């Protein structure tokens, strides 16, 4: 059986563009929405979600294109998997569940969706947390030289439709499993049954996962650049938890995030990439401290 978050109810909730998301909901209180990363599903939040559900309504969707959520084909405009569209999904799902305003936390790909939601829907997002990414525009700016090899998958999935899907589809478990192994400092943080669920979900979603990444090399960059040129910034309290990427790639992550978020707390985390599974107590602590901060 596919693992679930204990004590959470599962439902299918309509999102944007006639797409429906698989959503786990638990607890009661002020709402917090948690968005997963690659190559995972909502299950990555299983520890954090149960803790927060003690005094919050916690909403954990599978992003469009991932897990048990809808996987529409990419459209000619390339917008089906833009982070703007995926952020609209999140706002629509929250509203369908009765939440006009909510706190939002995302990891990896989910953090890029959360970032876009914060810029596009400041009236809805009260607090924002990002786990272990840079905003898309900054990410491409710092990826250079041989150190950029750590992000080879970004370049692979940025290629035009056809080749990336065929290459990844030829050995999906090897491809997705590579990142689960490489990015986890604690291999025991992702139990075998959860790993199997991640691989199964990713194996059946190669085209949509590639489309998500391809958008981040195209339309997402255009959206971020337009916001930067217009001087738009995140208006809500923001917390960023991040590994020390700067030591490898040679940049100041706190400074890059600070340009987008005036009310920022940037925290270094001493664990692997999958921090909600490797260091859930530290993540919960940071999220609870964020939720205690006053909205500007």
C-alpha cells in the first residue's frame, strides 16, 4: 500500500485550468500549506505536517504533474507548468478548502511555486518559507563552470521536448533514485516504502516532471525577470532554510534572497537536501518561529 500521512484525510480538490490536485489535510487552526520538491510527493512532509497539525490546519498537496495529482499535457504557450500556473493551483485549492489567507512553505520545486505565489498573490500568502533553493533567476545566474555539474538535470530537462523524456524514461528509477541517494546525507531518513512511493510516482510522471523543469528554463525566468525589473518583492515575513551552497558555487545566498525579501531570516541547516525528512525538528522550529512573526 502507498504510505500516507497518519491522521490526515485525503481528497481530490479542483485547482486551476480544470486540473485537480491530490491533497492531504489534517489538524485545525490557522492554515499552513506545504509544497513538496523533486523527486518526491506530499509524503516528504509526513513528520512536519503531523507536528504542525497539533494547532494548525495543514494542507499538503501533490503539485500538478506529480504524485496522484492531475498531469495535463504541456500547451503551445508553455504555461501549463509555469510556476505562475502552479501557484494559481495552490491558491485555488486553499480557497476550495475555505482558506482565503494562509502560510506557505515549499521545498525544492515546491519552494519555487511558493516564491511565485508570494509575488503573485500577496493578499493570500501571510508567511512564506523556502527550503533549499534559490529563486529561479538567481539559480541560473550562479550556475557556471565545472561546479555547475551538480545541476546537470536542470540542463537536461531544459532541452526541447523529446530527448529528455526518452532518456529519463529509459531508466527512470536510476535517474530519480540518483537524486534520492546523492542529496540525502542520512540515507535512513527516507524509508524503503517511502522511497518506493517516490520512485513509482516519478516513474509515471516523466513528461510532466520534465515540463516543470523546462518551464524553469523559459517562462519562469521571464516572469522572475519582469518582477525584478519592476521592483516587486515579497511583502510577507520570509524564512529561508538552506545548505551552505555558497561554499560550493561561490555566492552569498542570504544576499540573493534579501534582494527579494525585505523581512528575511536566512538560516543555514546542517543536513542534506531533504531537510524535512532528515531534520524535521529543526524545520518545525523554524516554521513555528516564522508563524509567530507579524505580517507587515
